[in-house]
């Protein structure tokens, strides 16, 4: 077996022994402060759960915004008593409006089909409407931005049109709401990170104080500061990661309940499922937990040095 220059089997054994020592010391510290660690895990997991809620809201809003962007600029919803001939004439009239670049008439059946495509895996919700279609016919209109307001006002005055939906207004409101939620999420993330760092720093500082005599002996024997602080660093990362894992489990349960509730109350709202969200969410929580643990450990050992 080829051994790199400057490295020996003794070095391998020494590194392995150090790793075993670090793990043992971390385990000892965890057992010494079981109550403190349980409290810290609870506080960290609840704090990260709040952050997870903000992140889920943000991602759901981003998803809804993208879906709204895919829809037509303006939609005119047609009354049921309008005949096909009258509907064709309405479409021709709308096509003549200044700034209109495209007009499409959508039937009830096509509207139902589009909703099924929008719902994706949840399109089985539409099986209740196989006999009675609740969707109205409407005219899809694409316009240049400058003409959107004038076309919307004209549609509100058209005979046979019972409703007008301007996606620009809906989109503007959703985008503004998304910006607010994103800002709150970032602020909450900074606050949660600070809370986690302070908690872990406090726990590590207590552990250092409990082991002052052992640390003094290690220093007299010539142990480096990195050798002394490594178990505390591992402990902090472990505390943060476990707290984040608990938060991810709680977030998964809460998200499942929330999506199920919204699907029953607002079945046509395009939502991301737990499977779509939890991969990204869990990764972010674990990274934040581990990073907070590492920073808290470094602060706790430095302030107690």
C-alpha cells in the first residue's frame, strides 16, 4: 500500500485516537447537562419552526405568482345566457380594442380541463364536477401593458360580461405580499440564528466552566487550544443539528396538516405539496442549525478561555 510522503501509519492512528477522544468527550458533556440540552433543543426547534413557517409561506406565494404569470393578462367572464354567436361577436369586438394582441374564447369544458392541469396531482378533486361544470366561459385577452387599464374598463361596460379579472392587479398584489413575507422571513432568520447562537454559546460556556480543572490539566500537559475546543465544537454542532432536525419533523407534520386543510377549504388554490417543499426546507434548517452550533461553540469557548 502506498503511503504519501510525510504521512505514516502512526499519524493515522493518532488522528483516529483524537477523533475517538473528541466523540467520547462530546458524549460525556451531553450526559452531564441533559436538562440544559433538552431545553435548548426545544427552544431551537420552536425558533426554527417559526422560520420554517415563514419560508413555506414565501415559497407558496412564489409558486402562486408563477402560476398567475402563466395566465392571460385579462379575462372577461361571460354570462350563461350569451349565445355562441353573441360570444363570437364579443370576441371580435374585444379584438378590435387598441393594444389587444390576442383573444381566445375558452369554453366551460376547456376551463375545467385547464383547472385539472393547474391542480396537477390533485386533479381528482374535480371528479365531483363531472356532471355539473361550475366554470363559466370566458375570453382570454393578451394586451400591451399600456392598454391593460383601458381594456379592463371597457370590459366592465360590455353587455353579457359578468366579471373581469385583470391578472396585472392580482399579480401586483401577490408580488408585494411576497416581498413583505420574504423580508419578514429574512429578518426572522437573522433573529432565529441569533437566538440559536446565544443558546448554544451559553450551554457551551457552562460546559467549559464545569471542566475547568480538566482543561487546566490538558494545558499543563501541552495540549493545543484546538485539541481542547474540538469536543465543544462538536457538541455545539450536534445541539444545533438535533434542534434543526426536530424542527424539520414538526414542520413536516404542520405542513401536511396545513396543505390538507387548504385543499379542503380552497381546493382550486395551486399549492406546493410537502414533498415539493420539505427537501429544500430540511436542508436549510439543518445547515442553519449546524452553523449556529459551530458559531455558538466558538463564542462560548472563547469567552470562557
